[in-house]
């Protein structure tokens, strides 16, 4: 089987109240991508669904061959430097790290170091793991 595993992570902030430009102004950081509530999910398809909320997304930007923990640490470092702004946003936004990884085969596991767990517990965000199986 070909080894085509990849790993990535992004910080996602969603809100019904604040749009991406307001989030950008608060954080002082331009997102990797963003969308507005009501925009088409696929702009080339006028029949596609529409976004249900405003989204502001910052990707780690690390190579997808780097282990997911490094992606998480990179994003946590950003959040930690902006903790006052994040605390301000948490009142009107949902904030989470989305970690996506692919696996070969039909079973895998992942773990987080105690250090990362401690850092995650100190900030108001959730973490999601999306796992994609290569067959």
C-alpha cells in the first residue's frame, strides 16, 4: 500500500454575530480563509448550500508530513499570544482547533502529550480530530 498519509490543523472561529473582518480586527491577524453567513459554499454552483455562520480560519501552514502535534502546538502558540483577544471573542464566537489526518488501513490511534493537554486546558477552545482512511 502506498504511504500517502498527511496531517494538518487550523484554528476555526465561527460566529453568528461577528464577521471575519471584525475577528481580523480584534486578532490583528489576516485569516488563511474566511466566509460570510449566507454565502454559497460553492460559488460556481448557484444551487449549493449556503454557509450558516461567519467563519474565520487560520491554517498552521506547516508541511502536511509534519506530525499533528506540531500543527496543534503552532496554533496554540498563536492563541496564547492573543489570549486577551481570544477571551474577548469567546463571548460571541465558538473557537476550536480542527486537526485532520489520514491513515492507511482501517485502524489508528493518536495521542496528545501532557504538555499539550495542559496548554489546551488553559485556553477557551475545543479540539476536533477528523480522520480520513486511505484504502
